[in-house]
């Protein structure tokens, strides 16, 4: 199975994107809803959680690991790659590659949680590819709770998105990376507030396409993944609101298993 | 020492209130910032966390336990009282007593996290005292992240508070219970939006006064508490933002210890 984890249910946007590009591949998802969110927590704590989540997925038969969580991707990638002998995918590099290709003036905006933005990882990876690039970042800590509440298109949400995007809009960025797996659910508002000429980069779609290419290039790995179109969804805590938001993201009624 | 715990740093409003009424008594605080917030998590998970937090405080010398967290108070009080042989205080009963005394028409509003409101505990306790009371509740899940961001007086915060309070305002409540330890930090906005004739009940102040009366009535217990005016603050995770908000609440520069 392809193992995917996130701090909560936002990572299901990556599951959704994987189902689109690899509809047959079996998936196992772990959302750490008992300790969500990671975005405001420290580096050491997030690394510890990422290790525990990975072990859960490996014990349940995962052959590759996808960190569908920008905060974990920004701090735990190297630790996981060193510790485990399976392919580990993170959501940052694929979005960076896409943004770099779609930014002719190399003016790139990034939004994410405070943890992700403070790590400086997007800026570092973008500048490795284009040393002269200008990267403008804005932490948006309230967007995750707004999404989890299902406030996708409320006036308050529009006002908060506008405030967060203002510093990037005046910089006239070419592209804007959605550096958090919850943000694709606000993509319409974000596109509207940043302006229609800005390419909005969805990291869930970017990582799903990268994984699809990986399996095409590595048929031996592809063979390890059973293909019954199954998706097992596990969470560390369950509430009605979690199931509601999960169903919204996957666009069908889903049931979560608590572990 | 008096042991106080909360899901995060919001419970420091209770520490602040205790320092005002019992300035000499030594305090130990544990904020479970690595797993914050509790408000959106399930009953079983919150009970488990409450037990772990209580054991931490007892191991560090606490002689009484204060749950400065409405979500924990609403689901874990009986479990803790049965399990441990020390006085356990919760933040709900003191606020209910105060609201009942200050509501001549017995029209009472309650705001809190989704977990607290869904538990129905405020309504149950109010109706035990006044069976004919009308209790109007509104879950306000976005207020905790707004406070943790330090957005105490922004237009977005005012707009969201207004929306949440609207159903209570049209009911013309006599009093409004702030059923979450974070909300006292928004008290000015809340008072303005609900109307100046409504008594706004701060559960932090209510529980601190109850504890003060308890020690006056139980000098044997009072003797167990050392009185050096010390306050040891522990958290399960630490970030710059947590220390900033903690300092705002306690109105002085504070340092948190990570455990």
C-alpha cells in the first residue's frame, strides 16, 4: 500500500489527488487528529510525531511513505529518509519544482503555517534552483481552523485570506505556493484575492503527479503495491466534524477508523 | 502547591486570577501545548489526557488539582474525583453558580468550544439549580486560534465574535458564561457585542474565588500549600508564540519549561 500521513484530515487532499492519478493503487492514511495541528508546534515535537506515524503505516503494510503535511515535510524529511529503507515523499519539493517552472520573473509567493514558514524551507529550495529568485512568505495560522470548521466561503474567511495575501499581492508574485494541505479547499478564494494572473500551486496535486511518475519509472516498486482501489483511513481521534470535513474533501461519504 | 492544568496556555487566565486572590500560594501549571487544542477532540481522548496531566502535577507536589480547561472539566471531573484522593476543582460549577445568581429572568447564554457545548454540561447544571431556566449555547471554535494568534482586537475577530453571539443576543440573555479559559482575553469585544446590560461571567475569576473560599474553610489543606509566591510553568511543547501569549496573559515576561 501507499502510506500517507498528516497532522489531521487536511492531508486527505493528497489522498484525493492520488486517487485521481493512481485510481487502482491501495492506500492507507493516518491522520493524527488527537494531536492536530502540528503547524504551531516545535521542530522536535513534530519530528517525534512523524516517526511514530511512519511506524504505524509501515506496520500496516505501507511500502512507500508520503508525508502529506507541510509542517512535517519541512522538518522531518531527512530523519525519515535516514531511519527507514523505503521511499519517502514530501510535499514541498514537487510544489517548488512546479513554481519555479511557472514563474518567468522568479517572483514566488508562499503561504503556510507558522511552523512551515519559520523553517524557511521553501525559500531555501527555490533559491537552490534559481539563486536570484525573490521569495515572499506569509504565515497564515488561522486558515487551518477555518477549513476544519468548513468555513470555505464565508465573509470572515475572505477577509482573513485577503489580509494574509496582501503583502504578497503588492509584490506582484508570478506564482503562489499553497504550502499547507488544507489550503486547496480555499483555492477559489485564494485565486480571487491574489489575482487571476498568478499561478496558484497546489502541493497535493504536485506530489501525486511526482508519485505517479515514480511508479512509472520503478515497475519493481509498483509491483509491491496491491491494486484493489482500496483506501483505509485511520485517525488517532474521531469526531463528527472530522468525518464531515473528510467527506467534503474526498467528495463522498467516508468512515474513519480510530486507532 | 496548587496544581493547575489546561490544554494549552489559555488556562493561564486562571493562574492570573489565582495570583490575584491568593498571591502567596505556590502554583504549578501544566499546559499541554503538544496536544492542544482539546476542544475539537473526543471525550475518551480528553479523559486520557486529563489523567496524564493530573499525574504529572501530583508527581511534582500538587496537593489540589484545578482543571483550568472547560473541555476537560466537562468530561473528566468525575473520573479524576474517583481516581485521586485530592480535592479536584473544575471551572464549570463556579461559573454556573455565579450566572444563576446574576440572571433575574433566568435567561442564560453560554459560549465555549464545540466539545464543551456538545457535552451539554452547562445546561444540565444550570437546570439543576433553576429548572425553568432557558439556556442558549453557541459553540465558538475559532476564538481559541484567534486568541493564540494574539488577534485580540482585529476587525476579523470582532466580526467573528458578532456572528457567534448573534443567536444569544436576539434571545436577550441576562448573563453570558465565557465557557473557555481563552475567552477572558476577548472580554471587551464580547461585552460590546452582547450588549452592556448583559453580565459577562469569567469562569477563571469564579473558580479562583471558589478555591480561595475553600482554603479559608479548610485551614488543614491551606497548611499543605507552601507560600513563597512561586509559580512554576510547564508545557509539553514550546514555541516563541506560546511564550508571547503567556506573557500577555500573565501581564509580565514569563519563561516556560518544556517537559
